[in-house]
């Protein structure tokens, strides 16, 4: 089975446990994801991985190359988001298989979340890099928040990686050791009522039909604490 799935951040809220403690959590809508492509180390790819698709789109939103890429996995369209997950061995999945959060994650497990941090625009060196600033007295004039020296003068250039003012945020961030507090289904099917007077064979048949109908596909995962990104931003959730 794959180690992770694609989802989106919904926002933050709070959950009270059985003892009444307040737990701040971030809600993520994870999956369902569909297997679009399988790569194996035995073939010409050279490594084992599974490509998953998230957020279905209609066929008229795709160009011809993408329609051909999605033909095996989805007949009536494709997916807005594609991500590849490495596998330890040869994948035992088939193209078109739908994977839900219930199949991959469990409550109280530790996961890592990859997302795009919130963009904060242009920022100075104190806010961007945590500089403490210059002295506020003894003749200092309009230099309290400046980064001061830009580097060596004999090099006649600024070295790569110099901490200077610039664009802050809007970068990929991976946050590890996030604990799953709760997993809840959004579209759980209603239980099928079976009459008591029905025959035994009829009861078994109705139960089999209700099982074939399938369980929930959309799940919300509550992670303890905050994660990078704005609401509705894309996130990648992986088991550690």
C-alpha cells in the first residue's frame, strides 16, 4: 500500500478529549486518490512508485496528451493534481484503484505534512531571518532594523545564501511528527435496515448487497497543531 495521499487544508478548530482537555487541530480533507500510473524497477523506469490523482476534472478541461495519460485510470475525465509516491517494493496495485484515507492512515499515528507556506510579501531581515536589530542608542540613527554589512569587500560580490531582505513565505515546507487525533468520514452510507421476519437466506443477500454498495470515500483528518499553508491549499500527507 502507498505511504501517503493528497489532500487539502480546510482550516483549524478545537477538539475536546474525554478528560476535557482542549486540543487545537488542523482539519484536512484527504483523498480519495486514484492510481493513474505504476512504475516498477524491473521495467524501464528504474524505480518503484505510484502516481496518484486528486480532484477530478472533466475531459473538456484537458488537452490530448493528458487525456491519453488518464485513459486507463478514468474514462470520463482526469485529475487536477498528480503526485508520485515512492514504494519500497513492486507495487501490488492496479491502475484505476481508488484509495481512501481509511486505507492508509490510522488514528494516533505520526505523519509528515508537506505544503506551501503562506506568502507574506517583501519582508526585512529582522522579520524574515530573526535578526535582533541594531542598538537603539549611542548615536544610532535610522539603522535600527537594517541588516548592515553585505559581506566582504575584496570579493566584489555578494556570496550566495546571504541573509537579506526579500520575499518571505510561499515556499515548500515539510512538517514532521504530526499526530492524527481523529479520522471522520464525510459521506458514510446509512445502515440498511433488515426486517426481522425475513428468511435467513434473504438477510445474507441484503447484507452482501449493502457491502457491495461501498463505504465512505471522503474523510477528514484532524492533525494536532498547525501545518503550513492557507485554507484550501494543497497538502501531501505521508506516514512516517
